[in-house]
């Protein structure tokens, strides 16, 4: 039998998943208590203890991205050799190339915009953005580039732009287009060493 803490965690996970679906389909403004409770299949009153406001829901929805990225990076095979193949594999993990990551990226972009005017979202945004930057740094290290802040800034910005292009111009930007753009970008860094 589940403990009370386990039941709360399970309910909160349902609420966060529901928040992601709402953000992905109707935007951040759709996160009303009623809509969220309906989407999650929980009573509105049951959410009040751990998620007492829309701001907390937005924060928790944004916080949920970081462990997902880290889990994908950790799941990369250990035998994937250092070099362009490993760099490509790392950076591909950041791209919305399947339905799950499309939703994750949509939530990230939507809540990143909210973080511009909601100081409470800034710590969660910095954590996610820092994780993305760490993946970019790992990709550069796989290419033999260490300590080059300009290269890291550039790759980080490139990856953010590539995600935005895929999300905002999805009908014009295929996964093949994204992988070709990524390959072109990685070739620039390979010649950097």
C-alpha cells in the first residue's frame, strides 16, 4: 500500500504531466486550476497543498525538464567513442525529434518566455538552461574542445535556435533538416581542433 507521501508524489506527477499537455496544446494561459484538475483527473482541492498557485505549477513544470535531459544523457552507451559521433548523439538529445521531446521543448520555450517577467521562474529556468549548456560543453569536449567559452556560447545559442526553428517552423523544418544543420555545425567545430 502506498504511503501518503507516495500518493502525493504520484498525484503531483499527474498534475505536472497534465500541465505539460495543456501548455503544449493551448499555451501557458490555459493553466487554470479547473482545467489542470480536469486534465489530470484530480480534485482541484487536492492540488492546493503542494501546488497552491499557477506560479508554483509553472515552476514545477519547468523543473521537471532538467532530470529528463540528464536521464537521456546518462542513458547514452558508455562505449560511444569520443569524437563527432558522441558530440552528435549528445546534442541530438536536446532536439524535439519525437513527440515526447517536442512537448518537453514546447514547455521549455513557453515557460522560458514567462521567466522573463516572473522572477520566481528564474531559478528553474537557469537550472534547465545550465543543463543544456552542460550538454553542449560535453559535446565540445567530445570534439576535443575544452575551455573555449566563445565556442560554448555559440553552440549553446545555436542549439536554442535550432529547437526554436523546429518548434516554430515544424512544417518547413524536418528532423532530417535539423540533423543536417547539426552536422554542418559540428563540422565547424571539428575543423576548430
